[in-house]
């Protein structure tokens, strides 16, 4: 079983193209697509997804994500 914790900084990050926030739903979709991969493989995928989404927008808040398996 894996657990994920994140600050609101991830969910509130605005996207360059859409001007919408990253959102809880986008984070849930990421987890649904990648939960079966080791956490060490998920990390670079999530970082890349966030960077692609963020584009040239400034980071608005701290972003912390913790994932762990039990």
C-alpha cells in the first residue's frame, strides 16, 4: 500500500498554457497511472509532469510531496 502527502503548493500551481491550477484531480490521475511503479521511478515522472505543466509560470508556493509504501 502506498500513501502520498502533498502541500497545497502543488495543487495551486498555475499552468503556463491553461492558467488553471495543477489541481487535486490531475494529481489523482497521475497516481492512478503510476501507482504500480516503484516510488523511485514515480519521482522523475512527477517532476517532469509538473515542469511541463508549469512552463514559464513562476512557482507560487513551496511544493512538497511525500510518498511512502507500507
